[in-house]
């Protein structure tokens, strides 16, 4: 291999490394925004149930006898805790992806971060389905006492939107993972070619 070919490969590697870092930051910031939106939506969803226990929400007081101290209310609490943990984990994952482009020592964890987002996307689909179930349960619970107001309000839309955000965000991250991994493997191939 002559000096000109060596310089061309070195320049190619430098360009690929730069593109890898830029893409990692963009994808990481995208994941961060999706994750933050998800956490905010979950918090917005659980707020009416919290005010239900405090007795300050008229809309949810209408069926407080059903959801106030029931197992259903506890289930909502457990699901919310799990959702918040997932959202926090996704935020940490996105930060690893962003700062991994600046610090080579943690760059290897970026691949793990992408795979975590694949799992989060799957859970997002389950979360959206869970929102629909809560919607139907709420309609059933409220219909006897409020026949003309059976829609449980903005809470359902927040739950459903949070599930969609999680699903779309995780799907987007997992799709970008394919291109990111393909690019890294291409750079590794150049390393092998240069070493030989």
C-alpha cells in the first residue's frame, strides 16, 4: 500500500468517524425529546388520579367510589411507576448516545442504548393498548352516574399519546440503529483493510 492510498483511507476514516459522531448526537437528542415528552405525558396522566385522592378534582370525584381505593386505582399507580421508570431509563439511554460521541470510552455502550430503545418501542405499543383499556373501563364506570358525559376527559388522550410517543420514538431509534450499526461496521471494515 503506497502513501497516497494510506492517506486516502485515513481521510475516509476521519470523515466516517465525524459522521458517526454527528449522527449519534442527532439521534440521541431525538431520543431525549421523545423520552422527555413521554415522561411529561405520564405525569400529566397520573395527576387526575392524584387529585382524586386529594378530593380536588370534580370530574374524577364523580366516580371516586369506583376508582378511589380500588384495586384498579392501585394498578394504575403501578403502571404509572413502571412507565416513569421506563421514561427515566430512556432519558439516560439518550444521554449515553449523545455524550458517547464525545467520549470514545463509552461509545461501545451506544449499541446497547439502541437495543434498549427497541424494547421501549415494544412496551410503547403495550402502553397504548393499556390506554385504550383504561378508556373503556372509565366509560363503563362513569356511564351509570353520568349518562351524558361518558368520556373520561383529557386523561385518556394523555395516556394514549404517551404510548404513541413511546412507540414512535422507540421505532424511530431502532430504525436509525440499523443505519448507525451499518456505518460503524463499515468503518471497522476499513480498519481491517488498513491493517492488512
